[in-house]
C-alpha cells in the first residue's frame, strides 16, 4: 500500500497536467491551422470557414494585389500625362469591379475545397507536428504564424483569437514572386520553331489540316445579299482562299481569331476583318467543321496599304511549332 501511495497521489496530478496540456494545445493557433487542413481534407467548407475568415482574407489579398499593380503602373506612366489619365480611368473601372472579383475568388476557393483540389503543401502531418513545427509570434489576441515547406519555402498567416480557437484573416504574400515565377516559366519555355510554308502547301495542326489556295488584295468586298464594303483610307483587304479539314472525331465551330494572325513585314499583327460575316461570299468565320470533311472558304484581313509583304501564322497546339505561310 505504501508503494502505491505515491502513484495514487501522482495520478490525479498527471491527469490534470495532461488535461491542461491538451486544452492548451486545442486553444493554440497551431492547432487551429491543423483543424483547418483537416476540414480541407474532408471537403468541409463550413468548418473551413470557422478557421478562415474568407471575407477578410480575400479582401486583403485583392487590395494588396491591386495596390501592387497600381504602384507598378505609376512607375511605368511617370512623366506621361496621357498614360496617367488612362491609369486613372483604369483605376476607376477596377474599383467598380472589385466586389465582383472578390466574390469570384471566394466561389473559386469554395469549389476547390468541396471538390478536393485545394492545395495542402503546408499541411502538418499531425497535431503534434503542428505544435512543434509551426512558428508563432503572439501579440495579444493577434498571432503571426509561419509554416514551412522545404520545396515551397515559407507561408506567413495572421490570425485572431476567437472563443476557444483562432481564425486566419490575412496572409503575407510577396506579389513580386509572381513575376519571378513568370520569368522562370519563360526561361524554361522551349524555343519557338518557325516552319515556313508556301501557298499550296499542306499544314497539319492538332485539330485541323489546312491549305492556302490563294491570297488577293482588294479594295472592296461584297456578297450577293449584303452591301459592299470599302477598305478604309490607306488600307486594303487581303482575301485568303483556303481549304480546312477537321481531323478530330467530333465537329466544332471554326473561330480563326483563336489562333490565326496575319503579320506584315513591320511586325504588325492583325485579326480577321470584323465585318467579314455577311459581306463576302463563302466566309469561314464560325463555319461548322464536321470530322474529315474539307470545307473551302475565305478569310478577310484589313491591313495598312504600306504593308508590302505579309504571312499567315498559326501555332500547333501542344507544341512549340508555329507555321508561317508566306502570302506575299
């Protein structure tokens, strides 16, 4: 009995200490982060919003991103009154669009969580690792926490204390990192391969096979049931006659401006003439292309009169190949 007495005395103390310790863990910022990630794993958006103030977080991120863009544009337009006027106009439009933009981001986050696509790069393996690995700097009822991922680096979040838990309301994000990511992407992008073709040559793309039959310059285009259209002053029309074949298993509508550009010898790029439809016979714009059936028609471009030479260019989807069909 005497040997058991110390154990009898220490057991309640241990239980109290354990209970106190567990309550401390449950009420810590780190544990709230852990619970937030558990909600993500369960696709439980309602619980996720307990630990993340979506409204505050999205508003803060949007405001920071727009301010970063504003400062960058201010540097680029410095000294130009017209550019500064354009910037002021753009800022007014952005202010009107902000509420819609925020709602779209919130809906996107909700969808990502409910569909199980929300990233978990910084998720701690368990509650113990959350306590030991997440760094916390507390200032009263506000805490700054730092999560670390060996490959992704660090992520800093700001949390506020609630009744028995903590809630994320802001995050530190270096928007200049977006630029570096974009630059790295461009650096790693394969060099573009230009493949020159002539009129009459066949070009095979990912979904289309095409052949340019001819290219003619005109000052007027007309259709049987439409009114004639004159090229604007100091411009001319280029009418390209071509064959198109859908090489996929399903039909689709052909929208040339999704990939085709006419480029002249001064590097200027042009989309198809906006009044093509109804003003020239046999236009290809929005033509329904059925599988394996060749369609013949025309594309019309309006270009400056001083364009001496020009080509039709189109990239092959999924590759770094661009076809350049020399027209003149």
